[in-house]
C-alpha cells in the first residue's frame, strides 16, 4: 500500500527527505484519498499493518477528524516554517523538495480557506474565537538572515509569506463573525462520545470497547497519578534537610526540592556541557556496551527560543532549548530528557527505523496511529538508566516528568468527555504540576486542540511494561537491562513502529485498564 500511495500522490519515498508537502498532497482531497485506499484494498490482500490503517482511515468518524485537523492543528505553514528557519534541519534534498513544488504554497492556502468556507455546523462548533486568534498569531513568520541564505531561499520565503498572509487576511475577517464567541470552550464533549473515542484510538493505536471505558481509563490514570505522588513525597523527604519542610504538602515539597540551589545551572554552557556528557555516556552504554545499531550519531543542536519546547528530536538531531537555563531548567532533568529524546529514546528509535528494511511508509507519513508506540518507547527509555533508582535527584526528575504524562490523560478526559473548560483543567493541574501558570495554560490548550494525543505517552509506556511483565516475568525496574530484554528491545526497534494493538498481538499479550 505504501508504494501505491507514493506513486499515486507523487510523494517523496525517502522518509529523511519528506516535507509537510507530502502530507498535504495525500490529504488535499479526502475523497480521492479514500477512493485510492478502497481501490487498493479491493485488488490486494492487506497485511496486518495495512489492514489496521485501512480500517481506521476509512472509518466514518475520520472525516470529522480530517475537517478539524486540516483547518487547525495540521498547520502546514507552521511545519514548513520549522524547516525554513532551522538550518540544521533543512538539508539540501529537503529544501529542493520544497522549492521544486513551491506552487503548492498557494494551493495550501486555498485548501484551508475552502475547508473553512464549507465547514459544516458540527465541525464549526469545535472552534471558538480564542482558538482562531491563536491560529492567526501562529501565521507570523520571519526568515533566516540574508547572510546564511541563497537566492532560491529568498524566492521561496517570499512566496511562503504571500500564501500565509492571504490565509491570515481571510482568518482575520472570518473571526469577526460573532458566532465564534458563542461557541463553547469545552472540547469534544459537546459531540457524540464516539467522536472522542475515535481520536483516542487514532492517537494511541489502542482500541477500546466503547466510549463508556473512559470512566475506567480516568480511574486507571488517577491510580497511577496517586502512586507517583506517593513516590515523589518519599523522594522529597529524602532530599529535604529541614524537618519542618517535610511536614508540608506534597506539592509544596516538590516546589522546595525542585528549586534547590544545588540543581541550578551556573551558566548556559554548564547546562550544554552536562547534556553533551550525558549523550556520550548513553551512547557508550547502548551502542558500545549493549551493541544497539547506530547509523547516524545524534547531533546536539542548541536553541534559545522561549516559544519552543525545552527539548525534542527531529531527523537525527536532539534540539535542546536553553532559554530557561536560569529559571525553569534544572540539573535533575538532564538524564530523563536525554534518555527520552536521544539515546536510547527517539533518536535511536528513528535512526534504526529509517534504516530498517521493515520501515513502512504508512507509519512515516501517517505516524499518528503509532504515537502510542513511539512516545511509549520514549517514556520507557527513561527507565533504562542504571542510576535511576539509586540517585534521588535523577529519580525526582523522572517522577516530575511522569506525573505530567499521567495528568495528561485525566486532563484530556476532563476536556473531551466530562465537559470541563480549559480554565477548570488549569486549576486542577496546579495540584500536581509545579510549572508556571503560563506553561500550564499552554499545555492544557494543547490538549484542547489535539484530542487523544496526550494520552499516547503513559498508555504506550504501560503497554511496554505490561508485555515485559507478562512475557518475561519482569516487574522490577532494576531488571530492565537484563540481557534477554536488551535483545527484545533491539528486535522491537528493528521491526519499527506500529500501533499498540499490533505490538500487543505480536507478543501474545492482552490489554485491560482493569490492571
């Protein structure tokens, strides 16, 4: 099926050279896309992965998902701008692909405008003035400096600005309609519950019995969250030296421990040096000692941008944002972030995947149904640290990050099942998350516009842990680096990412939120 899609829609076959234009070409006409899938399925026997994708892509609920995603969170222009303004990512083949199809820029603007013009009443109610204003604000782009670009770049960015300005002008007029003020702040809870069920399944790659399961899933997540809060309370008591501080609430203990002077950076360079040392250490362990495959070593790229996340992975690069080195980034987060984003997390995962003969184009260009696998592995990778349970500071950082991942599930269900507003969820978050209100607000609105996506992390992690517990009889984190498990990790990564349902079936394990 992947080769058929590549040929039909003239897509870039090399996953390292793909651009947002490939996704646009696939989805610019949803009816043509569906017709292509139906045509292929009628003439070929589908393998397990193809069958999974065929069923979920042709599900009737997918069209609502398409209308909402193409008009908001599949922001092609924002994705293209990430390439255009990042000299470490925009390789020659990538820019060549963008430049050769520069005519598509106006088509993208036309596509989004047409979808808004024809948006039905149901999909329309998903949006409100606040969300549309955020979309408009995200359409302001600045090119790289002239001294680091060429003539073709200038030509392309000029066309890019023309297209984005046209879309922005349209949206500015659109948002003046008073109906957007009347639309609810809540998420998918205003629609039939099967809509959110589809989003949840599409993002996690895990099917559930019915929308009634979300009550159970929330209880499951709350149980995990309560356990993590108990653990962080114990770690705080180990790290606090003042007995009076130990009598305070868990939340206040986390604040005190988190801002300990021993965990603050003396300089931006000290922070960078610590991450470089951690990457080198993990490469020695997993590449040299455990013999994981490595095709491209990870590149550490330093960013200093308050608008971006503190760390993420993209195309063999680990992007580290040092803008908050004085306030908000601490030494105890180094191990956790490096393990997740770099080695043995996302960098190692995708470096292997893109070079494996098992790599499937479907999971590259349509990666959403594999989010549970990819983010689950990234979160599981945080457990593969020999220092984790023996160093209370590293374990504190691990717990802080995992409290966020579990809270995301509860927040998502509050927004999209129980009908809570973002402001209500923000207030709930303050009981568990020690970040600033500005950061929490940004995080909660991410859940509002990306239903189900935030659930993929913790659920993916627990699927990996369930398989290990049932298949290898291992439940102790200290045994996660056992030789037979190391070989299983290598095999899992070489087979490449896939929906959690397929991963579970491959390993003969069933899933239930009752456990």
